[in-house]
C-alpha cells in the first residue's frame, strides 16, 4: 500500500506511547474496501488507537514487511473491546499500524494499514503494552 502525502491526512492521533498515527483518505478507502463493516465504526477506530486496551506486536507481519524492503518497520495491532455496535456488538476493534522511523532522529510514526472487527484475536500476536485501569 502506498502512503498518502502529508497534505491528504484524513486524521492523525497520538497513541498512549506518544506515537503519532496517521490515516490518509487513500488508506481509509483501502480499509473500508476490504472491511466495509468498519466504515460505520470510524470513531471507534480512532479511539482504539488513542486509548487501546492493548497493543500487540505482530512478528510474522513485521518479518514479511522487513523482507519486502522496510528493514526498520514494525507491525502492531491496537485492540479494544466494547466499542462496536449493531451486529458487531461484542467484537473487538483491531487497527493494524505500520510503525516507520522518520526524519533525522528516526522518530517512529505509524500509518494505518487496515482495521477489522473480529470476535477473537490472532494467536501469533505478542503483548507489547496493556492498559491497566
């Protein structure tokens, strides 16, 4: 997926780790083309990045992404429950983000890759951060 130019960000949010996460119009259209059910949950997608229940690393997707030419990329899944409605009430909101180092300092910036509403999480994910009430 191609990353949108800076002028065309649909939204930008900050996650609980202080990471900047961006989603462009092109990326959002890609998300809803693959997962049309997510379109009605865009507010929940943004909220899941801003205040997730947990953030998981995805070692398999990270390895694939690095092999494809992004050696410093990290693929992470932001996860929250209790934010869906309608027929998806009770499902998780999962937002998959690619973290890439940018600028001279190499600050990580995240770009939304996809989002979906599963009823269970992938077993391959490794917990990186968890919200404690």
